[in-house]
C-alpha cells in the first residue's frame, strides 16, 4: 500500500494519508483533503501546515479560500537521500564512539549462592582455555558438593581445558578424585599446587576469553563478579602465565 511506503520515507501514518489524498486530488482545500484522507479537518490543517514547512506541499489562496498542492514527489525522495548522506557522514564518528566503549569494562555483580552458581554457569560458555587461581580446599565451603560434581561433568563434556593454581593441602589433593567423573580426560585439567603459607588464595579468579570471573571463597561473603574487558583479561592472563611458569619451575626443582 502506498501509504505504507510513504511512511518508510519518513511520513507519519496520518501525514502519509493526507499526502496521498492530496496527490490524488492534485490540489484542493482542507475540507476536501480531510474527507479524502479520512482524517479530522483540524488535524488535516495541522498536518498540511507541517508539510508546507517541510517543503513537501505548497499553499495558495483561491477565491479567498486557502488551497494546498503537492510539490514534486521527487522532493520527498531527495530529502531521504540527504538523510542517508548525513548518516553516512556521521557513521565514522559513531563507530569511533563504539570502539572506545569496547575498551570500557562491563561489570556484573552477583550475590548469594544462586549468584555464585551463575558465575560458574557463565564460565561454561567459554570457547577456549580457563586459567586462574583457586583454593580447592575452600571451594566446597561456598558451593554445594553436588553442584561441583555436576559442573565438573559438564565442563569435561564440553572439553574445556582448565589450568589452575591452588594452595597445597590434603583436601585439595583429593579434589579431582572427589568431584570429577571417573576416567575423565586428565589432559583437560592441570593443577599446580603452591605453598599455602605463602599463597593462601581466598578468592577464585578465572580468566576465559575476554572475561575475568572473581568469586569469594569466604562463606561469610558469598559474592562475586564478572569483568568483561579484553584489556583486563589479557593482563590477568599474562599475570597467570608468569605465575604458572614460576610454579612450574618450583615443581621441576
């Protein structure tokens, strides 16, 4: 329907009806245009004045009665072409702003047990390796054991590689046997244990993709957050790699 097409060119629903009616009449006075368009006379008059102001319609007086006539329809098309050119000129500036925003961290805050589970669920969306720091002895104190088992099963099923540093304790040493499925691919999980007196991690920090998940291991806090930032994630991953190399060197000795 032509009125729909006219709306696509920037006219409102009623403007399109009035414009089309005037186009069909070839020029007329308000009452006739309003009747043809199916709008109230007062509304029609207001719309016509607006169309005149936009250069789409002209007005003149004939026998002391104000008449309206359509200007060339090419004007309507040309105005849209001008808007397109204006948008194209503005595009580089808009893209510049978007690129700037890409480097501003997005932070999501989580509270309570369900919130902490949500952080774990989010890490399962990773498409690459997960690396970071944890305390395997303390983790079951803040996350239910049945959920930890379910999470480990799904992570292994997704073949997500994990490398973590954890304080060396008897409970931590039993973690994989306790929570991971029997016969799982051990190439998918690497844990280096560090001196608990020097490196007693009280937060779990997991780096994956452009995100860093931070989870309190204190049962009194039950909170965490996810920071999405390519720059921050890259920095945290580099710091982890340095720590991993140091821990590997210590183990080798």
